[in-house]
C-alpha cells in the first residue's frame, strides 16, 4: 500500500508543469516590463511577461500614497512609442499615471500572466536556455526561454532598518511608507517619519495638511532643490545646462539658484552633501529632493526636523543628541531595494541586486540575460534600456527565424524531389 507521503509526492509531480517560451521571458509587469514588451511587440517578437501580483504596476497601484505625483515633467516620464495624453498635468498624478500604464498595456496588447511568483532562475548549460521555477496558486511551473529580461526594478522590496526597541514598543503603530495612503488616519497624532527623501518630505507635508504633528528624522545629508526655477522645471533646466556646461559647473549653478529660492537649508537641519546634486545622482544613485511645499512647513515649524535615533522606549524615542520625544506612530520612509539576488542565480548582478556592468551598459548581461529599470535614472532610464533590449533581441530573433525558414524550405524541397 502506498504511503500518504508518496501520494502527495505524485500529486506534486502531477501539478508541476513545463512551458517552453517562443521568445523572451520578462519578469515584472511594472513600467520596465511593459516598456520592453511594447518595444518587442513593435519588432514582431513574441514574449511572455510574468508578474507575481494581481495587476500591472503593483508598486504604483498598491504601495504609493494618494497625493503622489511624478516629480519630473511628463515629457521625461513617458514610456517608448506612446506619449502621455495631451490633457494630462505637467506633473501627472498617481491616478493619471496608472491610467496611462493601463492604456499602454491595452494599446500594445500586453497580457501579463499574473500571480506567478518566480522562486528561482538560472541558466541551464545543458539545454542552453534560462530555466525559471515559478509558483502559480497551487501549481508549480517551469519556464524555459532563450532570453530572460529582469524587469523587477530597483524598488521591489521595502527597506526596514533595525533600531533598538522599534518593533517591541511600536509594533501596532509602525508602518512602512508603502502602506501609507493618507494623513487622515493620523489627525492630532504625533507622527515620527524616519527618512528625508522625496517620500519622507511628501508624507510629512500630507500629515500637516491633515492636522497631524510630524517630526522628520534626518540622519544623513540631503540635497533639496525647488521643483521649479523661474517657472521652469529644475530638472529640465539642469538637463539643458548639461548640453553646454560640465556637470560640476551645472551643480554649482543649480545650488546657487536653489539657495536664492529656498534659502540656506542647513539652518533648517538639512545639511547638504559635499558632492553636488546631479553628480551625486549619477555616481551614487541618490536622488535630490524636489520640494513641493514641505520646506515651507519646516520653516514655519509645522514639520520638526531632528537628528538620528538612538533607541525607542515606551511611547517615546531617544535621539542621538540625548533628547526624547513623545511619539504616537512611526512611518518608515526608508526606501526600497532590489530583490534580484533572492531568485536569480548567476554573477551578472552585485550584492545590492544591480547589474555589475555600470551605466549605460548594464542593460545587457551574459547568456541572453537583460536588465531594465536599474539605471537609477527613473522612467527615462527605463525607456532607454527597453529600446536597446528589444533591438538586441529582435536582431537575433530575425537571424534565427531566417535560418529556420531556410532549413524548412530545404527540407520541403528534398521531400518533393524524393517523391518525384
């Protein structure tokens, strides 16, 4: 008689399926994966998009706050081959951007396979293909493909720091910014926001607008720039200057303009890095904060700025300078990170989950591996990489298709002549 373990093993084997993909496999249905899919569609190359969540752009749909807008003008944020609608705001809202992505998927007939989580991916030397072990509900599926496009991006997983006492004393009043939607639930609350990037600044502003009392923890130096300079996008102005001036001089010009418009931010507890904002962005991937109103609240005292945290106590936090604060809730605006190393086997990515080959050539790895969305240059970087990846794959696809057709014609000719 067969044991229950053997029966379960047979059932598991029965549920495991194998699929050979005629074209590249794209992991991730965010802007990166959609952009590659659209470019491949334009070249006539078939593909499959795998997405672990239940929708496209799950980060935007499920893990962003309501007041979020794109920080750059829309001409720098649209994906390849389909511009934003003309009636969109210059800085599209969260709802507008999601609507654009959904329209983008419909326009290019992109149909990701949802709820498919990739457990592991490796290149199989035996068959010369990428082999992905995935789980979809109760079924295990192995996908095989000649090409693998990693499109999970820089922001796949939340970063949660370890600070003494944080989880012990605030487990019921602690959230990452990915779970924050609105300040409405924090009215009249003392909220500690850990992090001073764009998300931390905007969450503090949103809390103020909902009559909460935010305090922002600033552990490191940070560049704060006005979103607009003389009625023009600061980023657009900097890009224009880079065509004529070296990067270090552009940084000096932008910092001088920023000081003229915003004042001395160091007096507000926001110390600037020694490296200029755009050089820092290019070399270390640290994005400058584009102010949309938070700085005014800091100047008025509605947002308090404090240094780093030493430890948490019951309902309080002790800072590195020895002072203590009463706290009702904590929001971690501590960013995100790549999760590639948790499922991709190989040496093309470093320990931080980024391509080892530096920008602008990190889009192509070895053995048919590609990466999109890892440039630290936002949506414009995604678009550039997506175009290159699709062109590279399409070139090989056309050559192989041409050879396959030639072999088929020769085989047909031989069959005809042998029959005659």
